[in-house]
C-alpha cells in the first residue's frame, strides 16, 4: 500500500479557483474604504468645530460679549488662549480653529487647485479663509472633500456645509 504525500495537482487547482472566486466577490467591498474613512473623519471634525463653537459661545455669554457685532476676543482656557468672536461664535480668523480645536493645521495662502490637498509641514488639517468662510481639508484628501464654515451673522448661528459623499472623497 502506497502512502499519499501532499496534495494532488487537481486539489491545488480547485483551491486556487475557489480563492479566486472569493477574491472577486469580496474585493469591491474593500475598494472604497479610504473614501469612507475620509468622510467619517470629516464628520468627526465637523462635530469638533460645533462643540468648540458651543464652548466659545458659552464663554462669550459669560463675558457678556455674545451680542457684539464686531470682532471680540474671548479667553477660552486657563492658559490665556483667546479666539476672536462675532455674535459670540468664532469668526473667520485663521488662528481661531487651531487654538480652539487644539489640532495641527496649516493655513493655505490660496484655495487648493484640483487634486489632493497636501500640507507642507505634515499637519493633520489644511484651512483657507476667504470672503467670510473657512474651508477645511484633511491632509492628503481630494479638494472636493471639504467642510466649509460660515461664521454667525445678526440673524443666524454659524453654518456648516454638508459632508460630501464618499464618491468625492
């Protein structure tokens, strides 16, 4: 009686075919993970800005400057850090967001051209303030994957753009 040593060629081919079929059916589910992660990160960042703005407004109300129509500095922590507010909420001053959110952020000199937004110093976020709005991008994200913040006005609280879907990120 002869003992069998290992697998036959037929068995190996069948296993390779089964693995190929599994790979073809499962691959599409994993292709878009990076875009989904960018959307989730942008949603988290939006929530952070909203939370920081709530705290800034609370500090402004305590200081009695929540009705001011001109830029007013509000101290936000014991270290003496200040943010510039209008109607009690953060205005479009570029230094406000890195200070209030405590994140590494590069201020861009111009809106990014088509393509991915890359910071020069490896910061986590890039921002651009223009015409009363502030745009935020995650480092390495496409320029279409953006959150836009519009400061408060006499008739409205700050507004935030809708988070783009995964096809834009």
